[in-house]
C-alpha cells in the first residue's frame, strides 16, 4: 500500500482533498464515492450498485439447494410497486 501526504484545501466552510487520477482509477471511483469514519480514519470506497453481488449469492444458494422461498407467495403491495428500487 502506497502512503502519500495530501494537503487539505478550503471549500467554503469545509475542507477537501484532491485525489490523484491514478488513485481514482485504481480504486474504481466514479462520480460518487461512499465515505465513512472508522476511529481516526476516513475510509473512501466506490459506490456499490443496489443489491450488488446478489446474483452470485443466489447462484451459490441454488447450487447448494438452499434457495427455497421463505415466504408464501404474497401479492405485491403498493410499496412493492412504487417504492422498491428494482
């Protein structure tokens, strides 16, 4: 892991950092990133797609015979149709 020092730059009342293009490419960053604070560290990572990896997990479950439906067939609700992100 390469460590480098970067300067904080003023952005209004906040501060920011400039990420080198090589770091952006290496990390797979797009226009948005996820940020969280862990203790005294700021962790940045690419935004993951909603339900990223579910297809692989479902395939593994099916291969293991563990893909039985846990709920009875239930009709869709207005929340399912209007709010759920497919």
